[in-house]
């Protein structure tokens, strides 16, 4: 159960991250995410689905996550 807040050991922008933008939720990340995406540790990737790609495009999401993990 997710009841405890996450405790980060360094600023969020310094963590290696791939942000998956679901394009049917709107074309651009919000301002907070746009700022984080300027970090050299963050990468943006997109998919042509709504907010729940694990239901609407599970194979595409799995492929994308596997590619990012390698």
C-alpha cells in the first residue's frame, strides 16, 4: 500500500528518468515536467495513447520500457 511518501536521496532532476508522455492526454508536458526535462539525466519519449497505456497499448508500453532499460 502506498501510504508513505518517497524519500529522495538527491534532487528529482538528478535521477536518471525516462518520462513517457501519452499524447492523447495533450501534446506537451506541464511546466514542472518541462523544467525537469532540461536535465541531462531525463529523457522524453512519447506514445500515441491516453493516460493508461498499460491497458490500451500494453505491448507497445512493454517494448518502450524494455528499450529504455537496456
